[in-house]
């Protein structure tokens, strides 16, 4: 990858002038290639970029304004691509995935080896714990010893056998025996490592039961434990989270061995059944977004297909997704009258001459949107309560449901074929021209509270197999830290529509 951000403010201005003249000259072959690469999925990924870079290198004399000292200026090429797709009849926002960085993300894998983790890989278990981890790691495009492995508990120690041996190890906890002190887990040090030491073009993965523990917990009031956990989170999750996203995945695995309740950290009771554990991923915002957009990571990103997957949630301070969306002109969900503004032959976001339906007295608008590839549970995506709608009039989301492509007209199939869901907006009042904004809120999902317990001493309780001691206090603390660094209320994405009477 040839990459050089060499432009100063003045030089950047001159570069854009050169770019403009180049664009006016036009290069039909280049633009034809760009349409081939990005028109359908609105994404330039690393494979696309390599094709594009090869073309530009072969025609460097024609695109000399984009080079300095033989190095391609990535920012200028990106701007040309954005301009091209903004000028086309069907304006489309283009995403860039894995551009200007390393070919693959280096992975730092951390395995918690505490007393309450080893029973997940017991000989008498169903093997789902190890199978899920191996499936996850083997699906990486670079599942080799370029990556790093660590064992964590009272300390963070390198795994002596290396990445490749780990995935082949028949007993991962036996081979890590004697590394660190398994009687407690220093989450402060571990989370500091994840948030502050994960570098550009790196992804850190932690497998843990998320049970907060300290050296001396016997006889301690659980509320004091929770307060201490919250304080630990506040001290670690500071300004660095603005540039880092964190994905937490709740898993379910068989468990056969001693379990150490909060009030008896040295006296475990035998438990055989199922228990939750968690996979946590941390990376730069762009890198986490890359996981679900880069075709090379498509297998890795299918977290819901891991054995034992239950739920997922992503902490982030910014809108990490930019889904394609368009108003459907002939949907059976529509009510009232409207027409698209001129110049929108494909993607429709602006409508005019809007009138309420004469029979029902309201107005409904069907918006097709591509919600594929997001680290957001389907149930969360389909719940209208998880969206904010901002408009002058009282627009509400009446329904969100999977899009049946057979319901699309032939003309709609030309511009809505990539959509996966339809979102129905409704209002009974239209007073003025207005912009309608639809935002998917980034808030802790209900499964977090449902997965948390304040007392883990009763191993026979019906909730024991699905809850984790103090989980919500840890995750609420992390959420608060992210919320403080967000510019306003955090959202996953925003859809903007313009409506004129």
C-alpha cells in the first residue's frame, strides 16, 4: 500500500485545485472502474483499493497531481471518489474500509485464566467454549503467529506456546497452569491494556467471565464490590474511549467444576451446567467498523454463528455506520400523496407536494434501509423504541420489519435492491417543510440488566445459569465513560429525509 499524507493546509488546497482540473478533463476508464467497484455496495474495501491503486500506478503520468515523490495521496483519491458519487444521478455515500493501513489487523488475544474460568473447558463439558474460540480465531484472515496471545488474571503474561499452538491445544487451561494468580483478576490492568495499548491497525480480544474480583473479598458487602468496580472503570475509561469502540458478546458454555461466589473466593462449590462468558473486542472506531464491512473479515464478523452466541452490544462515541437508505415510491405501506424532487433517479431522500391521505387522515412513508452487517442484535434493530425521530411535526416509527423484495416494483428494485428492512414513518399532521431525522440510539440493551445478579451464592437458583455477578455495574460504568466523551447523545447511525409540502 502506497500511502503518504503529505499535504499541508496550503498544499492540500493546491492539490484539490489540481484534482478539480483532472476531474474536469475526466477519465472515463477511471470512473468506469470506480462505478464497477463501489456502485453496488457503496464501499471501497482493501481489495477494491488494490485494483484502483494498480490502475493509478499504471497511469501515473495522467494522475500526477495525486502523487508526491512517487507516493499516492490517499486523501485526494478518496475525495475524487466521493465527488464522483455525489455528482451522479443517484447520489451515494461511499465508505472506505481498511484503506491506508495495514493489510490485516494484528490481533492481541487475551484469555482469562481464573479459578472460575477453567471449568468452561472441562473434559466432561460439551466443548462449546473451546470450539467457539477456535472458530473465531481460525476465521481471521491472518490466523498465524503474527498475532499475540496472553494469559490474564492477577497479571498479563504472554502465552508461551504462541498463537498457532493455542488453536490446536487440546487443553488450553492445563497448558497455561501456573501462569499468574488465578484467585483474582486485575480488571483494571486488563482494561487499561485494551483501551490504552491497542495500537492503530490492531484488534484486541478478551475472553472472560466478567466477574469482578479482588484479592480480599471474603465478607465484603456486595454493594461495596460494585462501587469499587465502578470506580475502577472510571479510572481506566477516560478520553481514550473517544477513538476506541468496544464490542461485548455474551456467550453460553458448559461448565463443570468449582464456582467461587463473591463471599467465598477461596472456597468453591461444584457446579455442573451452563454459564455465561463474554468475548470483548476493542479497536479504533474505523477498525471495528471494518470488521463488518471488509469482505476479508466477513467470516470473522459472523459472531451470531459462534457456538453459544446469545447477545452483543457495541460501546462507541460516534455514529459508526452509514447505511444505504431510500424512500420507496410505490410501497403498500405508504399513505398520502408525494413525489420525489427532480434529479433523483435512483436513491430518493427528498420529496415534495406532500399531502395527507384523504381517507385515513394521516401520512405514511416507507423507507428501505440496509441494516446488514451491524454489530447490533436483530431484536434491537426492530424495536421502534430504540430510535429517535426528530422533525417539526410529530413523526413516529410505526413499524420496522424485514423487507420482502417481492413487494418491490421493478423500478424500486433498481435502487432498493441492497436494502434489508423497511421502516415505516407516520404522522397525522403536516404543517411545514421540514427535515426528518431518524437515529438508532446507542444505549445499553435490556439483556445487560437481565444478565446481571447481585448475589451469586445460590448455585441452584434458576437464574444462575444465565447471570453474571455484578455485570451491569461494570457495563453501566463503561457506558457512562463513553457517554461523557460523546458529542451529545450517542447514536449508531442517522437517516435524513427532506419533506416539502
